[in-house]
C-alpha cells in the first residue's frame, strides 16, 4: 500500500472511531437509575419525602447525546403532568433497552418495531402509544449510499462495506437482512465487511464520509437529519426503500401498575392539545401520539420469522 493510501486508511479509521465514540459514550448526566425494583431485582427505597422517579428508557435510534437533548422537553412535560420526577435511562443497544423493560430497570421505553416484536414475543411487552412524526404514522427503511456511488439497489453492494444500525433494528438490520435471506445470502456472505453503528445518525455520518459503501437507516430519522443538516442530503442518495410499517412505539412491561399505564397513555395522547405540550414535541418533530394498531407490526413479525427460519 502506498504511503498516501495508508494515510487515508488511518484517517478513515480515526474518523470512524470518533463518530462511534461520540454516539455510544454517554456523558455523566446520563445516570443509570435503579429505583424501586432495579435491573437485578433489588429494591432501593428513595429518601424520605422524595417521590419515586418514573424511569424512561430511549433506544439509541439517535445517538445518546442527541437523544438526551431532543427528549428533555418532553420528559419535563411528562414529569409535570404526573407530578413525579422523570429519569432517563440510557443504554448502548436496543437489546439492552429491552432488558431494562423486561427486568424492571425502566417503567416505559421508546423502542424500535423489531425490538417491540421481540419483546412482545419473549416477555409480553405491551404497546402504549405510537408517534405521528412529520405527519406520518408509518416509516420505511432506506438503503443509502454516497452520492457518487454507482449502486442503484442493495444488489449492487455485493462485496462492499455496509453499515447496519443495531441487531434489533427493523429498518437498520432486519429489512436488509430479510432481502438477503430471500436470495439465499447472509450479511457475512454478501458483504466484504459490515459494521454496527448503534444509531441511525451514526450510519448517515458513516455513509456521508464514505467510511462504508452503503447503509440502512430509518426513513424518519434520515428525513429529520437531512432537514436539520442539509449537507448530509448533498452527500447521500437513497437507492431503495421498504414498504411502510407502523412508527416505532412507546412500550411498557405487562406487569406495570394499570393506573400508571393509563395515566401515561392519557398524558401522551393529549400532549399536543396545549401550547406547552406542542413545544415539548417540537424538537422531536412529533405531531401527536396515537393508539397503535398491533397489526401495523405484522409485516415485521413475518420478516423476523423468515430470517429466523433461514439462519
């Protein structure tokens, strides 16, 4: 390898590490909370006179640092409405967020479709509400490539480097893997190499900076990022899109106090009806929350079943 090529390779590696470190390492303000029944089942009693916080987990659809900034106003609003403090519980992967809900480390969580489908199958995870984002209650998976790429579909990325978001992401892993299974391929056999970025904004950055030849992202996140930072739209093309699915839901453990579940549901279903609530939704580009139809996730279940069959 020539000296110039070596320098470019090291630069790409350094940038890749910088992107993923920024997305996956949470600052000190992201506290791990174990109140009431904690992650391992221990009971921790809050100090006298203090109310038990509502623990909310957010799957890293967007990197943890960005999630904290975007969700802060909404969680402040929820706190005022239920008269309890709200604690954000951050984790690096979708699977770890599912475990928080399963084992009592979080009361409520914002998750991905595939994470919900797996959580519902394994421990009865329940739907609470689903968001309408920028006028849409559906979303898609986008296969994206650098603007200059010759690729016109996933088929053209054989032997290339590819970025998935998370192993429990519907748009960022399940859909492209499902496409490969249908032609008798796996990510290992089809791509020269692949990586997990652990958030959709990291995948967008990896493709934009040509650290990989393509990637799979959530269409709502992609549209949100491009609207906020148009330079990414100038560096990337969408070459393939999935059928639409129901938007990623807000979920709870099946054993949650029914009164708390209904209170939270009503707070979220009505948040758009007043000015303070609309201001809290604005950073997330959420118009309102709706009651989700579980059938919206049947296509995700079918893809997951096919992928499991052919493993």
